[in-house]
């Protein structure tokens, strides 16, 4: 059973930064890609960022330029560095791992951006 454990969420002022971490219970190299989704109150879960096994990254248009996804295969971890946070970035952020057409999910970490 794959386990993904997120950490690093919290309360931050608008304009501030947070770094989210996702620790996997097995080698992340075994996954086709890793990523982060987010779900704001009353909204659908949406992809925030992704990174493939080869390191190709992708970002949601409203996050591009403000966030960076990275991976550490040796640590079996994926990170999401978020800068210049806005009120609308408030959401639960979920780590996900894709493999063979399906994906695994973490339990989520809350990010709250305050004015």
C-alpha cells in the first residue's frame, strides 16, 4: 500500500512563502509522475503542479512563476515551494503519485493565506 504523507502547510500572510513536502513510502522513481493538487472550499480539486520521472514540470496557469515543484529521488520526496502567496491560494493541498493510469493520494495539508 503506497503512502504519501504531506507536511509543511499552515497559516501564512499574503505575500509570504511556504514549502510543502510529500514523503512517499516507496521509491518515487517507480511512479510515472508526482504532483500536487489543491482543493479550495466549495471548489473541485484541481492540479497545481506536476513533475515526471524525468523531471519535466507543469504548473497551473495561476501558479506559474510563483511555485516550484521539485523531487528528491534519494529521499523519496516531492516538494512544492510556494512564494508570493495570495488569499485565493487557500486550500487543502494533496500530494499525488501517478502509476499505470491510476494515482495515489495523500491525506492533504491545509494552507491558509491571511490578509
